[in-house]
């Protein structure tokens, strides 16, 4: 089991690094070269700035049992297809039971944006969000160790 982070806009990189280090789990952070990411623990993979470059590296390198942190529903879907686990920085775990609905909602929102309808912005991140994410990540790690 490894933890792979879609790190470009990930608000929980430090939490992930702390959890990975305390559990002695390999950590990989993938970002494009526009985002300078530093870590004393993680392996950093830097990709070009082309659309979906980081997502493709993550999807291609995900193995069964890996945990991927991403806000991208499409990437989460590819991870699940490879028998990996995926979690949103909010702490919501992507599953085969919820991914289709999330992808449909993404499609509906995209259509609304194209027709110039206003889509609400996400609310600001709070300390409770970080705790919920950390708890969900630790639970995924425990579940993977039981398998």
C-alpha cells in the first residue's frame, strides 16, 4: 500500500505526510512544475503543465490497495477501476457505489456553467474539515491493513 497525492491544489498535503510518516507508508506527491512542493518524506514527481498530466501519471502508477487523495472525480473513477482506494480532501471516500453519481453531478455542473448558470463556490475550509479528512484517511489505512 502506498499513498499517492494529486498535489497541485491539495489542501491536506501536510496532514497526509504526517499520517504516512507515522504509519511508515510510502508517500508519492504528483504535481506539475508550476507548483513548487517540498517534502522531507514524500517522493515528489513533477510533470509538465499539460492538461491531465498529473492525473495520467497517478492513474498509470496506481496499484491495487493504493490510496489516492484527489478532488478529481474522473481520476477517482480510474483509481477505483484499478482496485485502489480514493479519498477527497474533504474526507469523503469515493466508492463504486457513489462514483457514478459524482461523475453525473460533475457533468450536470459543467453543462450549467456552459449555459452561464451560476454554480456556488465551495465554502472555506475549517479545522473540522482537516480532522474529518485525517480520520477518514486513517480508517482507510486500517481497512487496507485488514485486507
